[in-house]
C-alpha cells in the first residue's frame, strides 16, 4: 500500500502565520473573555468589577477596530505540530514562519520590539523576528500552527529592599551587586 504525503506550500504557511499574528493580537480568546465575564459577575469589589469591565470593553474595541489588545505585542511564539506525512514545498518551514511573522506585524501595524543582540548592541530588528518556534512531529498529514504573542513585561525582573540611612552609597552598591549576582 502506497503512503501519500501531503504537500504544503511554504507561501500558504507564511500567509497563515501573518493572519494568526494579527488575530492573536487583536482578538481575545472566547474562553478568556468568558472567564472575565464570569469573574465580573462574581466579583465583590466595585473597583474589581470596574477593572474587569474595562478589560472586557478593551477586548471589544480591539476586535472591532483591529487594534492590539495590549501595546506590548511582544515576542511571537509559534507552535508547530507537523504531521510526519507532510512535505513543505516552495521553501523552508522556518523561513516561511519567520516571513509570516514579519508580514503579520508589518501589515497589522503591530509594535516591533525584538532586538538582534539582546546582551550587547540591542538593535531592534524592526520586523519582530526571529520568532520563538517550537516544533513537534506528530502522526498524520496536517500542519497545525498556533501563534501566541508573549508580552515582554513578564521578562522584567525587580527587587525591593529597605536600606538603613547609615548604609549610604556603599549600601546601595552592595545591594545592586548582590541582586545581579543572584
């Protein structure tokens, strides 16, 4: 029995990723929106209900006007589940995904915040590439693509400390050095 291999055009992958990048930034998932609405119904604090109301309103505006849910469009994280009976034609899988991210962020007017050398020059790539890609080979002849923008605020680190007035300048320096070492 002859096994058939499904061929997938690299250009179709690029187009799908570009669209998914925009949708992921413009549309809050139905499950998340439902959870916010449920929380709004059960929240006891009037301030808490107002915050939830604003989040729900923000989701509505973002979807209707096709603007980002959050100003931090973050790092494009792309999950690929590639069937072992698929074959990419007309290009390379990873190059097609990267091109899709580039197009999606450009066409969607999404904030581009990726730098090419994060530990030295920190030069913005101006196209939000490269994305982070996770690939899993699975049975079958399908390619499933999931795009999740990961806001970079979660990467920020901080430390809170109380110094004694007598610690002075050296106390501050020692705290900073200890924090960086940890």
